[in-house]
C-alpha cells in the first residue's frame, strides 16, 4: 500500500444552497437595499388622468368663449367619467380637482366653480353609476338630473352674489311670459299665480337637465363602447331607434 492510499479522504464540497457563496450573499444584500419598483400602470394612470382633466377644462374653456350650441356642452362631464371607468374613484376625483385648478388659472376661481359644480361632480357621479353595469339608465339619469338642478341653483346664487342682482327674478320673468303664452293659446282667461310660476320654473329646470343627461348618456354609450370602456346598455327602444347592434 502506498502513502497516497493511506491518506484520509478530503471532505467534498456541499453544493446545497444552505451555504451561499460570498458573491451570492452580496447580491442578496443589494436586492434588499434596492427600492421597490413602481407598478407599470402608475405612470399611465397619471398621464391619462392629467390628459382627460385638461380635455374637460379645454372643452369648457372653448365653449365659454366660442359657444357652439349644445354640442360641446354634452361632453362637459364625459372625460372625468371616462377617468372613473378606466382608473377608479380616486383618479376621477383628482381629475375633477385638476380641472378646477386649471380653470382657476385660466379663467378665475368663480368661473372654475361653475364647471366643478355641477359638471366636475357629475362626471364622478356618472362614472360611479356606469361602473356598475347593471344600473339602468333611469337611475343614473335621475341622479344626474338632481345634481344638475342643484348646479343651476348654485350658479344662480353665485352669479347673483357676484353681480349684486337677484337673477332668479329674471328666470321668473321668462317663465311668466312662457306660461302666459300657453294660457293665451289655450284660451284661458285666468292669469297664472305666483305659486304656479315658481313650480313651472323648477319643472322647466328639471326637464332641461333630464334631457341633457339623456344626451350625455347617449353620447357616452356610442363613444365609450368603441374605446373599450362600455357603459350599461340603454333601454331597448333606444337601441331600436338608433339601429345599434352591440
């Protein structure tokens, strides 16, 4: 037997992961010290929210100085509602706030308030109702009509404070002339009472907002369906009238 054969065997290296090498140990420490990566959709959420908030402000700005009838007015709450459908409630509130701040810089705080109340809040409200696909149109239109009616009275109050005149009297005068014209066409000899005029003024405001909300729903239904963020379907008679195949 030789001397080499009589030497004790050397212990073999254990390749198990229980004994990490110094290089792997330093890599683990570096990974622990690295800050957590942001989610991939965070920048997209911020960019889309800012873009749609700017779009809502721009639509209001253009319509204020270059009114094109009811065309642009239909789209006042639509961008903020789209933010809600794509990114949720928090992003929609941020879009409404950003629109108000941008209009404050461009047009002043008073005119920015006329957008935020009701159209900024209306965008958030419509987005919340549209996120639930089972909510029928009559529910979202009714809620939007109530908010729009409050917005009209808020506008009258704010403009009355700023101008120093009661603008509600102007509304009552217009409604009085309309009711008297109706009475004349119907051959009624009695003159309308003050209570009837007040009720008629409120009814006309509610009716105007109801028609406006219906047009907003119709525009959003046709637009959002093509953008991949559909809203609840309209009643069957609307689909038949529009000859729409979903």
